């Protein structure tokens, strides 16, 4: 693999030619493939009728499937034309042995496929996202091989669990969705087939043994009651401070990469809110603030919202208490902030710890999770300079 000589906490221009020999391509199943597998007993005409009855457009699904297949074939052919051995796998085939086989990993799909790929990577030098325009993919490979690319070490969150269910295998939420066709079709749903069984790990004999999960979170971790209408109750420690007992609708913890996603949408403000606050400020301070100035309102709103986004290379996690219930004047924990280490103890009865929206671990009363961020868990990604 190509090497970088500068600090991990930076984006750097790589001038070393990168010439992988083996490329693994993780691909999604299209919605059309999903429907075909789910309704394998139906003829094509019967499938069309089935989709129409549900208000879905068969021709639209088929068109997007053909585009996806064309793009995937382009990626495979381009890599093979460059003398790179390729292997295409879906989520169920995305195993440690296939990951270890590859020098580089590409994804053909959306964000869900990419997050799935990123979560299981162990080595620092293993993955490149194919967030490239497919029509320029050949040019992109040429630039990678020539060293005309920017490398970024995106930080990821390491999670350790203790408790009764700490060694249980997770629920794959994309698998679970197959049982409920009325749910929105996700990028990573592969079709009507069973996921390989994940064996339980040997349990530690120590009562409070911490089990380090074999996956990392590139975007975020969510912790809370499975039923969203139920209050989440837990004890929280930020950067080794004393634990505080809290109630909220859950806790999200994100990286800089994830700060543009769920965390951003939880904390962002609207122009309506900014205008209302400025109006109150003007009334209370007797200062004339031009609250009817739409440009000013928009600038303030954008400046605040942009401040929620931080550098993906930073060794920081941003946490948010969703809809916190304050405990009088004794409440010390900020509803939003940054941390390098977070410890949370569950006081819930049907709770989960979810990684990047895909893997859900049981997190019930007495269970403890420690979230940490360090350079050794960073993921090397690449971008092409304009």
C-alpha cells in the first residue's frame, strides 16, 4: 500500500503511485433485485401487477437497476483493464477473509453501503470510497495510480461493552427490515435471503469484563430505548467526570464525518427560531435589532448551523442528549458538547446501542458502554483534488 509520512490528523497530498493488485467491490442489491428475490414465485407480469397495487413504479425500479448494474460493471471493467484482480461481494459475503484478501475496497452503492464497508475494516490502509462520478471512474483510477490524490484519516469510534448481553451478536437492522415490507427500502437491503449466523463469542468469566466490539462507527452511535416514545434513562460520564443520572429521548455520539448527518439535523436551528430569538433579545435589551432583515437572519442561521460541523480528522466525538429532561439546578452535563471518552451505564429495559444505523446491540439495565476515539482506529480514505 502507499505510505504517508505526515501526521494522521491532516489531509495530505499523496505523490506516491498507488498500484493495488487486488480490489474488493462491495455492492448493494437494487430495489428491483430486492423485489425479485422477495417475490421469487411471481412471474414478471405478476410482479408488475404486485408493484402497481402497492403504488410502486416498475419501470422506474428497472431503470435504476439497469443504471446500477451499468455503473458496477464499469467499475469492475476499469479495474480489470488496469490489471487489478477484482472480486464483487454483497453484504452477506462481506467477510473478514474477503477483506483480508484485498489491497483496496470500493463500494458501488450509497451511503449505507459505504458505512457497512467502513465498519468492518481493521487495518488503517484498506479502503477507498467510490464516491466518484462513474463516468470519470477510469480517470480517477489513473490519478490514484499516479499519486494525484488527497488522503484523509477519518476518525472512528471504538465501543466496548459490559453486561449480560455484551457478548451477544448484534441485530442487523437491514435484515430486520426484510420482515416488514411496508418500511422504506434502504440502500443496504440485499434481498430475500438469510444472513449468515454470527456465532456468540466466548464470554469473559469476570463479572465486569469489557468486550471490545469488532466494528467501528464512522458516522455515529445511538443509545436509547428501542421504542422512541419511551424515556431513556442512563448514567453518563464525559471525559472521566463523575456519572450523572439523565433522562432524555436517547444519546447520539458522532465523529467529524457524522457531524454533517444525524447530529447536524438534531441540533440545527431554523430561520424561524433565529428570528424569534432575536425579537425576544431586542425586546429584553431594548436594542434595535433588524429582525425583518432576511439576509441577516439567514446569515446567522447558516453560521450557527455550520459551526456544528467539525473536521473528520479531529480526535473528538460530539455528543447530544436528545430532548433532555433537566433535574433542577443539579444538572451539570451540557446537553451538547465534545469528548474524547464517554462512559454510559444503562438504566433501561428494552434499549439498544446502534452503530451507523445498521448494527443494533442490546443495552439493558446494568450494561455499560465506553466510547473512545484514537488514531489507531482511523480509516484512510481518498479524495481527488479539483
